[in-house]
C-alpha cells in the first residue's frame, strides 16, 4: 500500500471518528446512554486507528511501547473529557433530573438536591374556574405533602410524588408555574379570567 493511500485512510478514520462523536454529542442529545457510549467508543477507536503512529523505523522496543501507551492514554483521557462535557454542560438539566429505580425494592433514586427542594417547598394550588381548590400543598414537620380535596378531579390534576412515582397530568405539564420557576404568563391570566367569568 502506498504512503499516500495509507495517509488518506488514516485521515478518513480520524475525521470520521471525530464527526461521529460530534454528531452524537450535539445532534443526538436525547439518545440513550448505551447508544451514546457506543458512538463514543467507536469514534475513539477510529481516531486512535487514524492517529496510530508508524513505528516501523523505530528499533527500540521500549520507545515503541512508550509511544503506543502514550497515544492510548491520550485518547482515553480525551474520551473521558468528552463524556464529562456531555454530562456537565450539554445534558446538565437531564442529568440533574434523572431518576432510577432499584430493581429489587422498587425505590426511586434521584438527585438529592432536587428531591429535597421538591419535598420541602410549597407548590402552587390548582383551582378550577369557579375557584374550587383541586390540589394544594400541606406542610407537616417541614415536609410538603400534596393534598387533593376533590378526588373526582384526580385524572385531570394527575399526581405529584417526587420520591415514588414522579409527576403526571397538570402537576407535570405546569410544573414550572406551580413551583414558581417559570412565569405563569398567559396561563395565569387565562386561569384568572376563567375564575372571573365563573
């Protein structure tokens, strides 16, 4: 194989591996972790193969080993850095709100900071257009519990159970407005105008 063809193949491998990692990093943000890690591993292997040095002229075996180990460590650290970039910058909100379930006990594991905030802060009430309270927060010993005085409306309100089941219905759809992290805006004005008309 001529040197120019070998150089072209190595360049294609390097560019292809870098492109695969960048595509998986930015264009496919919502992909599953298994798919992302597979893309990262394949891309890293392609980059390492493309940058693998030609050591045929080096006769010292120790020097050959040092160069190969150095390249492997460099690629490995670069892949770890890319994974940390994805977790801490690109998918920070997804990582912070991620939950998992223990397969044995069924317990939900979550970010302790967000769970602590969810179980100690007061959420807004959900009212119907006549002003009847459908959901409100009650505090007991510093822990906030969601109370639903109208059981018939539970299919609309959904539920708020951060430690066990998560959120559903209005509790999930308008979580930002109920926690005060998002301005109610038109939704709040619509609710107020609906209450006035009732």
